[in-house]
C-alpha cells in the first residue's frame, strides 16, 4: 500500500509538470480529467469501504482510470458490498462499451466517498444527438437569413443586426456540414451534454435506490456574478444563459417569474393610489365622521356575555377610520383592474412563452415530449418491487398494475385528502375558540389599557397563530401529497408530477386561505341577535365583527399571513434549510474531524458539489408563487397593498432562487419543456375564482352595497348622513336571557334600557319584534345582483382582452413561416446536388458508394440498448 502511494505521488508530479498552467488550474478545480483536456460531463459517487486502519483505500490515478473496479489488497468485503462492487463494475463496463470515458477518484479530501468522472467524446455526443433527435444550430441557413433580411435594415452600423438566431434542424451525422461546427465544444454546450449523459445513464436510478451509487449530478461552472448576485437585482435576467446552463424547464420558470414581477409594477402603483385615495378622503367620509363625532350618544349592546358591558359607538372611531382606507369606492375600481390585470398577465405570458419557444427551438418539441415520457418510471418500479418482490432482486420484472390494482390507492387518496382538509377546518375552528375565550378573559382584566385594546390584541395574536399553523401544515401537506401520489403509481414521470402538483396545490390552498375565507364570508353572519345568540358547545358565543365591518380584520389576517409566508417560508426556509442540510452532510462525511489546515484546503469542484443539496424539482418554487398570486388576486379588494408587497418580495426572490440554484443545490440535469405545464391551468383557475371571490367580498364583506342602497333608496337628501343610525337595530335590555346579561350594567354611569346592535331587524315595539326587516331583503337583493353583474361584466372584459391580444406575436409567426420556406429550399438544393454528383460519377463508383452507405447504415444500431430499452421503444 505504501508503494502504491509513492507511485501515485510520482505519477501526479509528472502529470502536473506536463500540463500547461491553464490546464493545471482547470484540473485543480475539478472540471477536467487529470490530463487537463477532457471535461468532466457527469459525476457518480459511491461509498468507499475503508480498511481497519481508518484510512480509505488509495491507488494511483492511472490504475483507477483504467480499471472499472479495484479493491485494496487483502481487503475482505462482505457479500452485500461485494455485490454492489460487481454491479458498479458491470455498469461502468457498459458505459465504456457505449464509448464513454471514465476516471475514478478515491484519493479525495472526503473520507468514505469515491467519485466516478464521466466524459462523453465527440463521436458519442454526435451519435446520441442524432438518436435523441436533438435540434442543433445550422450554419448555412443563418447566412441565408442574413441575405434575406439585409435589405430590411438601413446601412448604419448601429442598426445592423448583431445577434441573429441560428435556425435549427434535427442533428444528423451524415449532414454535419450543414451545422455550425466552428467550435465543437460550444456546439454541444454543458446543458446539452448533461442531457445526453442523463439519457445514457438511464439505468442509474435503480442503482441509486439500491445504494450501488450514492449520487449522480453534473457540475456547476458559471452564472454567479451576473445572475445569482443581490447587487444586480435591478438588471434583467440573462434568461438565455440560464436556459443554456439549466435547460428549458428551469429557464421557463425564471422567465415566467421575471414577467410576473414586471407585471406587478403597474398593479402596485394602482394599489398604492387606491390606498392613498383612502387616506386622502378619510376626513370626508360621513359614516366615520358620524361614529367619531363627540356628541354621538349611541349605546351599543355588550360584545360578550356577562363580563362585557355596554359601550359607546364613538370608541370605535379608530377602527372606522382605518376601515375606510380599504373600504372605499376606489376598491371596486381596483378589483376590476386586478381582474383585467390577471387576464393581461396570462396573455403576455403566452406571447412571451411563444417567443421563447421560437428562440430556443421548441416550436416542434411537442411530439418529442410525448414520445419521451418514460412508461416505467423509477418510482413505479421501486413501489411495485417493494410490494411484490420480497427478496429485493432488482432484475425481476413486475407486471403492469391494472385499474383494479390501483383502486385501493385511489380510495386512500380521496379519504386522506378529505381528512387533511378536515384537519385544516378543525384548526380554524380551534382558533375561533381561542379568539372567543381570549376576548372574554381580556375583558375581565383589571388593567384598563388591556380592556381598551382587546380587539386589536385578539385579532393580531390569532393571525400569528394561524400563520404558524399554516407554515407547519405546509410542510406536512407537502409530504402527504407526495406519499399519496406514490401510492397511485402513475405510469409516467409527467403524470406523477402533475398529480403531485394538483394534490399539493389543493391542500396548501385550503391551508392558506381557509382562515381568510372564514373571516371574509362567515364571521359575524352566524351570530344571532341580543337575547337569542348562537353558541358553540352551549358556552362560547359566536364572535361578531367590529362596527367598521370584518374588512379591517380580513386585511390584518391577509397581511400577516402573506408577509409572514414570504419572509419566513419563502426566504428564510428557502436558504436556511439547504444550508442546514449541507452542514449536516458535511459533518456526516467526517470532514469536520480533519485538522484546521486540512479543512481549509480548496476542494475540487466535484467534491464541493457533493455537499450540495440534490435538486428536488420546481414544484416548491412554483407553489409559493401561485399561493402569492392568490393573495394578490383573490382578496385584493380588502388589501390593495398586496401587489406592492409581492413586488418587493419577488425582486429578492429572483436573486434568492438564482443563488440557491447556483450555490446551494447540485446542478440539475437539463430538462426540455415547451411550457410551464399544469401551472398555467392553475393560474387561469385562480384568476377566474378571483373574480367571483372579489365580487362577494365587495358585496357581502364591505359596506359598499349597504351605503349605495341607503344613499339611493332611504336617504332623505341623497347623502350619507344618517347611514350609521340606519344600519343599527334596537334591543330592550330586559329581554336578555337569564344568566347572559352583563354583570356591570352601570359601567357607563347610568342605567341602560335600550341598546343598539348592527343588523336590519324590527324594533322591540313593533308588531313583529326582532324579525328581519324589509331593508335587509332589499340590501340582500342588491348584493346578489351586484355579484351577478360584476362577475359577468369582468369575465366578459377578460375574454375581450384574451381575444384582442394574439397568442403568437406577429413577427414570430412570420419568422417561423420564413424559416420553413428556407429549410425546404436548402434541403431541396442539397438533394439536387447529391443527385447531380451521383449522376456525374461512373456507375461502378456509384455502386461502391451505395454499398458503403448501406453498410454504414446497417451498423447504426444503438450500442446501449440494454441500458434503457424503454427509451428505445418510445423513440
């Protein structure tokens, strides 16, 4: 072993001396093989069995490169480890048969971890690009486009097109002269190389699951300074570079996030204007002036049984003035504006997506995407293998599951989804009981300051409790949704992802918005009246809204939930959890046991990436933005500042996500996608539901409709004077139920005979005391009419916007048409040239040429059909 170490040291010294300074530096950072020429395209890691002395087995680099498996001399492996080693040897042998080049590293700074560096040579990349039918940039077509478009540009230097899109065509080795091969390394960029390697390593998923390999990932190498840096928050994103580095799927996410953030700018400006309008008109608001008037002598009924006493309406002055900031005529305008804004955002995204499809050569990608789905996904194989193969033999084939086999999983899904939603309702109900009991307890306090701020204290603490519960249940529901989706055993990766997204969205939507929906539409409506209140468990009286209405409380709940989720969950958790996992992985690797000077040595790139968190998909990123989109649109009538807070969050979120992808997560395998998938349908659904919810918020939660009805039907002079008195009913305090009257009837210093409460009911001296009055039915009719009219008018306007704005930009449609003509013309000329060459040659030469062509075509059979037969069948 000592001799091996000595020879390895001599080998490294000689090798490093032979390298140029540039190659030496690149090799040191771990992006290249030891020769400094071949680039590392993919990394596999595996556990290294250490001998009794506690040091890992180390061998010369050239021996590790040439041999698929080498163990330490004299080391005895148990049967399980030996079986894994044999499977690694077999798998790496197949990789070599496919033409891939492998270099193994066990002498690293990370104890117990070995690395397999994989490089795909040029001929392998060409073969796989042709087999996968990848579209690559052409050379001649670009020249033709320049000639065609040259007359359209003025002969001025600054107007000359600097970046003209290369037309693309499916790669073919027989037609390499058509493609832009001026720089072979740039022709197959890192994104394309990682995609090809991932395709070649189709069998790695089962090996990862069985522990033969511990991780598989490509390497990071760029995109920090100009994208994942907070100091460039004001700049546009380099979406083209993001796409080249991470692939189209992640590129589309950041393009969508960037457009969404840009579209929030006008929404934020209008929301701020609505808020400032409320601030400017609060002193002119007649209802709040009547409530705050010092001569106001209206005595209100107790807000709770026994411990609460009578109170003056003028004490609700601050609440009434604050409610006007969010409940004013401009709120209706803003709700209509936001509905149209959502439609404009969806249309702009469709246009932006189509432009990206054209620029990224995805216009003909749909057929490839359908044929690229894996009919036997890794999770399906593992689930069926675990349930049907007790001996855990990974090579055993499993029958396809039928609908009858899946039925128990479907029933489990339905029951569990309903149970989780029921848990959400139960927690909301528990918070209701907390508010009721806490309000009664605070009213009994001897501290006058505490009694004067009961409403604010209860509202704020309840909102914070709701926020904490939402954050906890979000994590629980995410895990439950994944477990339920695995139980269903979907047939394809795409089906698995869509089902997971749908379940996660339903659970998290109910989790985030159930408390808000309760406050908006149910609180204060199931109360009853003085002398006949509704009770929970015969002890807790249902809570009422403050005199200013529930809109202010809805605003408090919405703002705390939205800001809390964005600050804690979307920002702190998003960076903190990957860093914590990275630290745990670092400690588990026993790297912390090294001496300080050893720890400070610079790790190779593949060693650094080993400590990063594996990429888990884009579902969490999209989910947090979709929930935010719900906060911005669903209840915007009660919180016009929501777009502003969303904009401020997203400016940070873009760079936060970028930094997370570049520095905290292993580089994901580049995945192609034509659109954002099911997320677009969810966005459209949220936008449609937002119209209905805002109609009900304006109509039933705010006082907009009662004010309009009073002004145009009951006001003697057509003004709002007398509105407050019109909305209050009378109650004779002698009609309180026994044991429910206040314990301090002289709290105001005199005896009370009649108190007021907010409702439309007949007075106690009428023929039908305390019955619902005709004013109630008039207001209800107008409210329902407003919902119908508002909903249909706004949806009609949204459909008009959808119809007016074309999905495909005109210049893109024209360019696609021109490119098709150019492609057809080019290949027609090429075929004519081939025919001319064949006809001009002697017949014998032509026969020999055809014979060679047929022989070469007969050997095109794919050399790695054994690794991913499913993909071959599909393709």
